[in-house]
C-alpha cells in the first residue's frame, strides 16, 4: 500500500546552487546527500515533514554525474524542473507487482538501491499520464526513511 509522498525529484544543473536556493528561500536544510553511480546522479535530500506511516517526505535535488544519465538527457530536453514523484510503501515488490498487473510498465525487474539505502523502482511516464513515478521502500521506515 502506498502511504505517503516520499519525495519529489527536481532536476538541476548545479546542485550546490539549488541547495542554496531552497535554504535561502524556504529554510530547508540538507538532511542527506550522496552520489548514486548506477542512477548517474549526485543528490541532496531535504526533509520537509514526517508522515503518519513512520516515514517522511523529502525534496530530492538531482544533478547528473554523466552525460548519458537519464537526468542529463531530461535536462538537455526540458531544462530544470520537476523530474519525478515518488510514493512510499512498506512493500515495493508487492506494490510494483500489483501495478504491473494493471498494465502499467514497471521499469526494473527487481527494485534497485536508491537514497539512503532504500529500494526503488519506476513506472513508465507514458503509462502514468506523463508523470515519471517512483515507488520507494525505506531502508528503515521507523528511523524516518
Ligand atoms: N517525466 C515525464 N516524461 C518523461 C520523463 C520524465 N521524467 N522522462 C522521459 N519522459 C518522456 C519523454 O518526454 C519522451 O516522450 P516523447 O516520446 O513524447 O517525447 C518519452 O518519455 C521517452 O523519453 P526519452 O527522452 O527517450 O527517455 P528514455 O525512454 O531513454 O528514458 C525513462 C525515459 C523514464 C525510461 C528513464 O528516464 C528512466 O529509466 N527513468 C528512471 C530512472 C531515473 O529517472 N533515475 C533518476 C532519478 C533517481 C532517483 O530518483 O533516485
Ligand atoms: Co527519486
């Protein structure tokens, strides 16, 4: 069951500059940052609020680490902006299977590793009304992500 908005993914050309915009404009601080080589991103997670399921909601700021990454391709085509949304669930495998059975393309056979050791998969934007949609199971939901 999907129980929260886990994060909104925002693509940017310059992560440090974008982090500073969110800090100076809204007062949001970086909760966690990492490089995910498989996804081809350098990212910062800004925690916005805790959620009723023991998890949390974040902004995920994404800067590409290589030209052939999905985010680099998307930025070249669209410029900076909202890249994807992510729903949180305690069971990414089960929810992905249920959604696949409804005819929506799930992009990965098996969930991969996302922010903070989470397990993630994606739904094809063309099957989701133009919205690239991620499903996330936190590494430790009771710890806030
Ligand atoms: N949102 C909405 N539509 C998108 C999109 C996005 N983020 N990315 C691509 N599309 C659309 C394109 O506009 C294009 O539509 P048209 O054919 O109408 O022009 C179509 O999908 C195909 O796009 P493409 O540029 O040819 O890109 P690809 O098919 O090579 O890749 C996708 C698209 C979704 C399969 C790829 O972006 C992907 O695998 N995404 C999942 C992984 C990811 O995004 N990782 C980064 C974030 C990591 C994280 O969140 O932790
Ligand atoms: Co994401």
